[in-house]
């Protein structure tokens, strides 16, 4: 095993991301925003930021964390993602992110790494949002470590149809567009790297699928105000390829929660999804 278990619990260097309205518009376009989503795309009106943009300033901390734990980037798969919003994300500014590897776990053949982050506006102590990345490190298990804590299982209600069901198309160039937001893992662009990792061709970023699902939920349930989306947890179950059509389904639960999933054909590709909405 090459993982450095001593990295757990050690604070990582702060990360700073300065961004403009063009960056948040690029992100919205990269996760499927259309000409009807002008609140996300047009700086001439009060520009709103998709809550799933919270993953963007935490990508650099993830890169630093993987290096600190001596993780081979080519062994990495994204297992789960959680975001929790404390306030709307500004359309421009500088975000400061603090992060820590909260655990490295043993699940047999593979290892699981948890990275926790907290992001705030520069000069402010109040968190804007928090994330947890769950990373699968292929082939690095079996070191006698503990298993990860359970994230819980969210099953869509079996006794009723979804409250919404929408099909959204991805572009053949979707991964090439999404990588401009900061995730330049060659798995999503280079056919040779994809083949080395066991795929016929480059696959779509899991977080691109995640963003598409978040956008559909915002359209369907937030009354036009994406800022009502306050939390989103999901598990990445199967690969999605650029050009695939996603079917997004959602079921309203109690207390502003929504069970969500995404399918390609009959295959669930994003599951265990739980969205939390502000009910005010």
C-alpha cells in the first residue's frame, strides 16, 4: 500500500479562488443551462449562482489532499458528493477554502478517502458552504483499516410515481466543456487514458451529471430561485458518456427534502440522492 495514512486529520493549506461572473456562467453552461435560464447566464440582471458551483473552489483542495495522502490520480474514482449551503454564493469575488482529510478507510480491495472542506468569502469568518468528497482509490484496500461511516440509504418511495421526471440531453462535447471549470482529469478527454482505466472512451465527469441533476431540481421545485437549494448528497453508481440522455426523477419527502436519481436508459447512474430545499 502506498497511501499515507498519517495525512488524516492534518489541516491542509488554505486554497483561494478568485472568480468573475464569466466563471459562474461557464459552469452553468457546462451543466446544461439553456437560453431559458437567463438568471444563471446573463450578467445584466441579478445573476444567480447554481448551488452546485460549490464543488468548483474545492477541486484544488482535493488535488492537494490526494497528493498529501500519496494517492495515484489514475486510481481515483469519485464515489459520493455532498454540499451544504449556508448562504447564496456570490456571483464574483474570492473564496477561501479550508480542508482536511477526515478519514482513509478500508473496504477490501479498495480504499475510501473523505475530504471535508469549508469555504468562506475572503475576509469573512462565516462559512458560505461545506462539502464532503468521497473518493474511491482503486486497489489500495486491504491494509486492515476501519470501514467508512454509513452515509445512509435514500430510496425513492416505492408506492408512488415521481413528482417530476425530466429528460435532459448531454452534448458529445459535454466533458470537454465541463473540464474548463477546473477538473482536467484526462480520463474525461483522452481516449488513451480512458482505455488504460478500463473504459472504451472518455466518460463524463460525475460532477457534471451532479450539476445537471441539481439544475433540473432547481427548475422543477425552486420556483425559479435556485438559491432555495440548500443541500445535495448523491452517490455515483455507473459511468455516463458524453452525448447520453439523462432522465432525472424526484420525489418530495418531508421537511423540504427530495429523493432524486438519474438514469441512462434503465440504468441508475446517480442514486441515493437527497436534496434539501429552503421552505421559506
